[in-house]
C-alpha cells in the first residue's frame, strides 16, 4: 500500500498567530487604548494632523482582535470611546458639565457596539492557537470592518436626533482631493477609505505581520485610494465659476438665553437685522450689493418653525 505523500512546505499552513504578551496584560491593553485616543485626537482640529487618523483606529482594532471575551471587548472598547469623545469634546463642559459627562458615557458606547459586531462575527477575533486568515478572505474582511464602522457613524449621527460630530472623515479636510467623493457619498465615503487603511494595518499586525498574506487586501485598498484621488482631482479641476444666486450670509450678535433655549423666532431675526444693524442688510460690506436672492442667518438663534 503506497504511503501518502508528505505535504510540501508550500502546502503547509502558516504558523499560528498568538496574542503577544503585551496584549494579554492590562498595561498593554491600556497602551493600545491610549494610542488610539492620542492619534485620533491629533487628527482633528486644532492640531489637524490628518494623517494620524489613517492608523489611529488600528490599535483599538488590534485590541478587539486579541480580546478573549465579549466582556473584555466591551470594557476596553468603551474606555477607548469614552476617551476619544472626552479628549475631542471636553470644551462642552463649559455649557453643562453633567450633560457633557453623560454625553461621553453615551457616545463611548459606539466603540463597543462596533467591536462586539466585529468580534462576535469573527471578523477580527483570533482564538488562541488560531491560524492566520486565508489571503482570499482578507479583502472581504477589510471591507467589512470599514463598512461596519461607517454604519455606526451614520447611526450615532442620526439616532435620537443624532450627534454628527467627529466622523473619521471630518479629519481629512486638509487633503481636499480625497474629500471630493463626499459629493456622492457624503462624509461617509471619506470615513470609508480612512477605515480601509486602518483595517489593513490592524490585520497585518493580527496576522503576524505577514506581508505576503496582506498583498491582496493592500492592492484592493490601493485601488480604492487611487480611484478616490483621481475622482477628487477631476472634480477640483472642473470650472465652478458660473452665474448663480447672490447669497448674503449674516452672523448676528443677538443676545442669547444663558440656558441655551432658542428664544428667537424667524420674525424676530428679520426685525433685528432691519432695526439693529446700523447699515441694514442692503448696506453690508460697506456698500449696497446689486440685490441678493438668499439671506442666510444664524441657525442657533432661531426656533423651529
């Protein structure tokens, strides 16, 4: 009876990927949390180092991938989310400190929301002794991570009136060519390509930093980035100088209720501009414009119609 052929080295499965020591200790996990909070804080105004957002969420994704339980995913992800929103919206405490702290608690939930979906669906989760994911599956996994995160951004911006701040795409305004896709997808398209880069980095780390394994997803992400750039350059190169309505934008200094209540009606706003503005709307900018088709006022001062 012939002996079965021994598998060649090319057929042998890659070595198992085990969590590194630092990912098994609280101090190491806290470092990953700090990396994500710090890098993402640098990406937004006033610092504006937009490129840190390209890898800012990768440490948190690695943390989720190495987590051994749903409880760990929830607690460490919630800490990441709380820190992210606290560092970037701390100044709201000047309006209402209890309300701001409550906002941090609520908005922080969106990180474990995404983390539990990715961990529970085994998109990121790596059990002890697990083998690195096959290259053919990696493209879909990278796309799925980005899609889940962008879906969460849409939810936190719309659920219960929403809080549409601090989307990942908001950090990319310094590179206008990569933001032009927003005319088709809104800011979610910008967030999507940023998350593709983050997911690519996270999977590279989770799979033993194997460049060959990440070749296909890297090519797929590169195609998306190049297509986004080409479209953005095309849109920026288009001529947008054509006749249109003259819009007058007015930022009033109408007194506000310290409680934050919107105490001005639209009739009040119009009367204020006609009465208080010493030059009147038609005399703005030091001279009378040839007439305007739209007058845009301060939305914060108006009540709902």
